[in-house]
C-alpha cells in the first residue's frame, strides 16, 4: 500500500493540529519535509502513519531520549562542585534545602529539555537540522502535545517542591526571581530558539552558569561568593561553546533554511577560526579561575593536561574541509569529548581537594 | 534493418534532435571560432537529451511556441553540457559518453572556454527573450548547480558522509536542473502562481534525487543495461548515495573492505566472509534501498495529485506526461501503463 502523505500550509487551520499531534488517535502525522521555514509560505509534508506501525522503543529508551539524559552533566557537575566547595569550606548549612533544590533542578531541567524539543519541533529547527540523536517527537514515538504536557507537569512539580526552600532560604527568592526574569526575557528575545540570538545566548549563558551555581549555593545556606560566580562563568562559557559547535555542525542546513545564528553569520571559514579562538578563550578563563582559586599544582598540571587534550579538537576544527561532509559530526563529537575530559579534570581536582581536606 | 544499422539510425535521430538546440540565435556558434563547433558536436552526439525532452513534455500541454521550446531546450542542454565540460576537467575524467573528454581531446583551456561560452550564450538568448524572471531563475539554477559541484568535490575521500548529506548535494547539483525543466515552461508562459511553482519545485527535486540514485546504482551494476563502468565512483574516492546507504552501520573493518573493493565480488565480501552470504546481504540492502525510493515515488505521486488540483483546462494533460517519469528515471524501464 502506498505511503500516505499530507501537505499543509502554515495558514491551514489543521497545520498546527498536525504538528502538535492533536488529530486522529490511531494515526500520527510525522513531518518529512519542511519548506520555506519561518516564512508565511511555510508548509510541511507529513507522512501519516497508523500509530501501530510506528516502532516504539522501550520505556527506558524513550525517557532517556525525551529528557536527554546525556545532557544532565550540565547541571549535575555544577552541583557536585558546589557541594565539594562548601563541604570543604564548612559552609554546608542546610542539607534538606539543598536536597530539595537538587531534585527540583533535575525535574526542571528534564522539563525544559522536553519543552525545548517541543519548541524546536513546532518552530521547525529540528525539522530542517536533522542529526543522529534520536528525537522522540520527530520519530513519532510521542506527540508534541503529550510531550508538552509532560514537560509542564515536570516544571510544575519542580516549582511546587521549591516553595518550602524559598521559605527556609529567603535569598533563594532573589536568585529564582533573577533567573525567572532572564528566562522570560530570553523567550521574548529569541526567534528560533535560545541557540540563535546573541542576547538570548547571553541569557542562556547566565542561566546555565552563574544563576545555576548561585541557586545551589544559596539553597545550602552559604550565600553567593566570587569563587562560585567565577565557576559559573567558566561553566556557562563551556556550555555556550558546545552550543556554538552544535550550530556549526548544522551550518549549511541552517543557512539554507534561513536560520540565523553566529555560525551562519560568520560563514564556514570564519566559524572555524571563531571556534578555535573560543576554546582558547576558555583555556584562558580556566587559567584565571585556577590562578585565583586552585592550588599551583592543579593550575599548572591541569592546564597542561587541558591544553594537551584540546589539541585534537583544534586540529579537527582546522582540518575540516566541507560544510557538508562527516567532518562536522567529527568536530561535534571531539568537542563533546574535550568537554567531558575537562569535566573529568575538574572532577579529579575536586576529589583531590576532598582528600586533602580529610587528611 | 540490422541491429547495428538501427542503433546507428537511433543515434542519428538523437543527434538531430540535440542539434536542433544548437542554434537558437544566428549569433550562436559563429564559424570563426576554431574548434568550438567540433567540440560542441563531439560533446552533444552521445547525449540522450533527456532534460530537453522533459521541457517538451511540460511545454506541450501549455501550448508553448515552438521557438520558446527551442530556447528552453537549448538553455537546459547548454547548461548541462557546460557543467559536464567543467566537471570532466575538475575530476580529470578521461571518458565521457564513451569518448575522450573534451579537455583531453582539445585542451583544458578550450574545455573551460567552451563551457563558459555555452553559459554566456544561455544568458544572451534568455535576456533577448525578455522574461527577467526566467533569467533570474536560470541564474539561480546555475548557481545551485555550481554550489553542488563545489560541495561534491569537498566530500570526495569522505567515507563517512551520510545519505542525507549527499541528498542535499544532489539536490543542488542534479535536481536543480530537473526543477528548472518543470518550472521554466510555466515561467516562460508568465504563469507565476506560488503554489504551482512550489509543487513543481518539489517534484523536480524528487525526480533529480531518483535520477541520481538510479545513476549511482549503475555503479554497483544494478539495472545497468547501458553497461556503465562498475565501481567508478568508489574507485575515485566518492561514496555515492548507494555507497552511503550500504556503509551505514558498518564496522571500520567492513568499511575498509568496501572502499578498497575493485570488483563487485569484493564489495560483497565487505558484508560477510563468505561470498554467497555477502552477496545475499548486499542484495537485501539494495532491496531496502529500492524500498526507500518507493516511498519517495509515493511522495512524488502525492505532489502530482496536488498539482492536478490546481491545473486548469489543457494543462491537465501534464499529469499524464509527468506520471511515468519515476518509472523511466528510477527503474529505468518503460512505463507499465
């Protein structure tokens, strides 16, 4: 039997219903082609599949893909850093609030990750920038509508369980208020997603960096200090670098679809140089942070190791020849690997700090 | 009539058809340019002229003037052949349509100049025709074609390139011409409806991909009735769409065997240690490749149905002309109905 297709224009009343998956219960419309993205003439061709024909993964695989479990390191390592720092400094005053905030952050992050996928699906970012990461909505494993509901529930639970902490640690209200204002500003500023506008990019940097670590530290009753803010800047910068690399890996598809970001603005050749300078900038920040807050041993040894581990990344970025070939994915993987190695270095450094404190 | 005489007669008919496109304006191919005429005749004599035939299939229901059809046919054949002249030089290919390539037979300089000359004649004749939208669209198509060539060259030697990435390249390099064949007769008759051009664009894109994928299958000796050299792309370091499909999920050792293969038997051995088992898996993979393209053909038919809804009067005859193209281009057979 021939495959069933349906092409709808943006101004068709059914367009959003199909994208959100708010249609027949036994069928799902999966976008296979998007045209004129972001314009009034945008239209999408859907493959209409009976839900029973869609190969569903195991529940575990669905959850891992939906909440993007791999990305949880972005919130868990800062948590680890704050815990170690304050344990060593004997400023771990409120373990209960800290535990609640940690759980709330995990739920919030999971909810926002799902929300981001929903947004990218509806806006079209994910429909034109296809990559190898399984996207549950695009694959038809779950409808955008259902995913959105799950994300809202997670965000709501996260907000709800944070209320007692705000009573216990009043300063947290200020941190959350600032984060909330930044978040709302980001929603207004962005066009396709947080990844695509300079101001929204800055807000994302603030949220995933200084705001996150400040929130953790305030929750355990230790207030904000320059070291934790310094770490937040370093962390936010590294995450933004990963986002730039991700945008670089989609540079051609984004350009063709009219998606604007730093990479499409700079173009292929300049983006390569920009990424190299960007990671050199990170190494510079790393040196400044360690010079101020770490032992000489870790400042020297850690920096040498970081530079050594960064060399393949520099070489791979410099050697990439095509905006279309496999080199883009190689750079993306190498950037992630270098990031993980940097985290590993930090992790070992923190274990060293704990050990030194114990003896 | 003997078979060889029949083949010769068919070749002469094809040549005559293509030669119709040689002269649109009296200024085309002046006698004082040495070797240009000979180079042109050499290049065009082996071609099938499929693209200009496609122009004819679209122009006929629109009752486009014969001279306009000639202009459009000339435009697409000139652009296509200019790209071949340049492409052969870029790839350092020795054979084109079974004959010595132009840059080898004449000189690289002549091949470049002849390609440039064909493109320049296209612009002269189109601008004389006076439809600025047609001139603009044709320039965009040439630009897409060159962007595709450029990108294709940049992935030579890249054995991890994905089918999706190659499709994007082929959409620029191959499909841009097919889109032009479907849309230009409408533009020439000053029909600019957005919906119409959107559908034609998508249909052209699918036809281009199907044509390219079918051509790539020849490299693996699938439906290779015209006896094209086997594994030419692979040997020159280009993992074409079939290669990208076959190599998906392969281990490094398997991929290594595939890219080093010089015969089909060696390709089969990339899938299994045993030749028979390898051949079986290879055949299964090709069936999956065909299955994927059947879905693409279904998508073409979906667009064809939508096109039928917006065509009016005699234009509806276009549906009948466009319907069999997927059979011809992908399956390389005469339409079943």
